[in-house]
C-alpha cells in the first residue's frame, strides 16, 4: 500500500496518519472506554502514542487520522493494517463522538478508497463478541459475519471470542450484477485417519470423547466421520477410513478448544482416556493437554492462555 490521499466527507477530513497527530490521539488511546477492545492497554504517555503511530504507519499499511471539519479536532483513526492474508481494517473513535454516525462516515470513505484506489478485493474486521456497537457498524457498512475464533491479549487475564466480518469488492459495488456471488475457495480441512475398525472408533469418539457421529458408510462401515461442535460448519470434524493393518500413527491433531477446556480435561481423566500430557499453560501462550485415542492418534486441545 502507499501513503493514503486525504479524504473529505460531509463532516470529516481524513488525513494521512502521522506522528504529528500523537497529542490529539493520546486523548483517545489513554481513554479506558475507547481502549476496552483494543489489543494494547491504555497509553500512559504521548510517547507511547507516538511510538504506536510509528508502528502503524509502515509501508504496507494505510491509516488516516479522523478530523472534524467544523472545529478541526482530531477524534479518531481508521485504516488498513497492512497484514498478511485478507486485508484487515481497524478503527477507533473518542467516546465523546460515539452514536453520531461519525465512524460509519469515516469507515465508508476508507472502504471506498480501499476498493477503488488501492484495488483491494476484500476487507476483514475482527470484532469482540460483546462489542455490539461495532458489530452493528460492520453490518451497516455491508460486512457479513464469516467466522469466529478465540484470542487473548497479553494485558487481559482471560481469552475472548473474536467474530470475523468480511466484505468483498463486488458486495461493496453499487449495482453489482446478479449471479456474481462468490463462494469460498475452501470451507474447512478435515483429517482422514486410517483405522482398522470404523464402527468401533466412531463409538469410542462418541461414548468416551463426547463427539457426535456425523455419518457411517457401508455395512459394516468402511468410512465415516465424527465431529465435536455446537453448530453445523464449526468445530472439529474427523473422517475415518478403514484399513486392514494400522502402522504406528504418525499424525497428531490440534483442536482449538473453548473456555470449557478444564471441564473437558477433567471429563477425559474421569473416563479413563489415555492422557499424554497434563493440562498446563505453556510459554507459547496456550493452555493445553494431549490425549491418545483408541488407535494411538495424538489429539492436542488448546486455548489461548
């Protein structure tokens, strides 16, 4: 991305973000309400805000300071993170200016620039599950909820759930021709485990590990699948394929667990599941445990710690 051009809306001017905006933005980045969902704690000094701006404005990013045209006050920031993968958007606004449609106006202008000038094909937002105003803003701008995952900020005691919202260029363009709806390239990846007894393995996953049998094919079954999920399309799905002989398993599966990981671990211990590694927090930022299934496959369960 390149240094953005200034943008003008009915009430706002969006200026390329620079360290000269640090003093004004410090009033926002030091405000506990504004920073409630931010990935860093409240700033203790203008120097912290200046350092953050320097990190934000790298060559791949594209950020603006939001200035009110009426009084020239800088009241927030909006822009593109310049991250790998789907382009991510971020925004922050002083609480004094909430519930006035200001961020919708600013984000709308930034999205137009992203799609029309930067040539972005899609834009992604990560929003905390309890941040209802930001979710409403995303939906008002045309974003659709695409998924969810858990994340932990270093300054928070516990992890939280992030909702992923996405918007394609063709969804943004007014009058987009019918029939151009885009399907995902891949919905998910499901491992296929070789087992000597599909029916018995499926029953083990159901009765001992708490999975659901998704399907069994054949009589007796030679192929099947089990899942651990609450809603269709989310969670863990494992396919099972019949083989005559089973070599020592070389495959391990990592399952990203939810907040009930302690309950799951206690349940497996109580039912006699082979515990390969006890539940513990690790230096890489995960709370994990590992088990062996009835065929010797390693299953690791983890939650951001």
